[in-house]
């Protein structure tokens, strides 16, 4: 079940393999070291994406690409195993898309075929997560790396790659990894391939294992997608209500046109407390406003429903162990 935060990412063995990289930076985003040795851990998506941004700032500006290039299907739990075992490229691509929510909630991966070329488009659906370059680059590059793994073709390249974020000053690593034109400030993060990709044989196919995994993943997909739908709606209304000071259980229930008890029951089914959800949304928006905007601290405080900037600053330091000024300076250095 999801933890007390909006949406989660399953740790699987990915976090254990990258423990040495992640460990020094977990506290900065409010995560505990236990997740490094517990594959069943569920990590709040907001903290997961924030961790990538810290790594991009503190370790390497291309850390997402660097980690993706060494990530294998075996690190991604049942999701990764199904992709590796799928008997055809069509099923590989559809499994990547359909079962993404099993691994990571609050994200969407769409497989599209327009008859001329195919594409995989990735985006974070939680609008409060604004700083997400490293997550986008990690995910897009990991998808490409998985396709190279299942075809055993390390030279497999897309015909074009799009990213939502602005172009970094140095694109050498991007060009080396993708080997094709790259566009930035696009509507989504997307890999484009020629339709010839669909004819490529899967060298790791295991139809019997895939048929065993598929029903389990479908069950997990339905469960994880249902909780994502409920929590996304509630988080959206919380975010919309913060500045007016009306982010209350009663107001959100009214916005959703359901009773307070019904809303409480639906949240309880996801093991989520409304107060913690408000805190998570407020923190995510706070980090976005501080990093992405030129709003003053007083303006940010008002947007988040605080009556005074000092109250906001105390909360921000509790969340991040940094003052808003330090957080903004670190993000722009």
C-alpha cells in the first residue's frame, strides 16, 4: 500500500545497487537509509524526484544519464523482468507503457504508433513537481538502455529525442548517449524510432515467464493506478486551495462533490492522512517556487497559505535542512 505521501516509487533492487551514490544525499530530501536495503520500500515520488535533482547539483549535472546507462532490467522488479521476457518488440513497448505505474506512480509513459514512426512519451503527472530534469533524463535513457538490452544491440538509437526542460550548457554526454538530434523545451519527454524497431527480434524473450508475470502486473497496475487517480485528484485540489487558506478536508470534499466521510474513507484505503497530504503538496510546491521562480519569500508564503514569511521559512528549513535562500542559491549555482 502507498505510504503517507501522495504517490510512490518502488525501491526494488535499484536503490540497493546505487546505495553508495544515494546514501550521502538521502537526508537532504527526508529519506532514510533503510530504503537502500529494503526492495519492498515505497518512496514518495516527490522525494524521489527531489533526490535526482540533489544528485544533479551535488554529484554531476549528467547524473541521470550516467546512472541510466548502467541500469538493467533485473533492478526494476517484476516490471523489469516482464520487459526482458516479452516475446516481441510490440509487447516490450506495450509493457513498458502499460505497467509503468506499477514501478512509479504519478507518471505516464505512452506508446504511440502513427504509421510512420513510433514513440514513447514520458511525463510526471504531478504538476507540483517542477524541478525534474534528472528524472526525465534518467527515465528516457533507461528506456533506451532497456531496448538495447533486450535486443542485445548496444548501437540501437532513436531518430530523435525530446525533453521538456531547457537545454544544458554542455550537450556532449547527451549526444554520445542518444546519437541523434535532441530538442529541448518540448511538450513532453519523448523517444522517436523508425517503425523498423518493431521488427527487431527480442534476444531475451521467455514467453512462458512473460505469461506468468503479466496477470500479476495487471493486478498491480489496477491497484496502483486506482490509488494514483484518487490521490492525484485530492492533491490537485489541495494545491489549488492553499493560497486562499481553504485547503481543508471539508473544502476538498466539497470540491470533489463527495462527503467528508467518503473522502476520509478513500484516503484511509490508501493509508494516507489528509494532513500529511497537505504537508507533502505544500513542500513540493515550496521547493518549486523557491527554485523555479523569482517570487519573494513573502509572496511564496502567501501562495502556500502561510500568514507570515517567518512561518514559511521555519517549515522550509524543517523540510530541507536549508533556508529558502540557500536552497535557491544551490539550485542556481
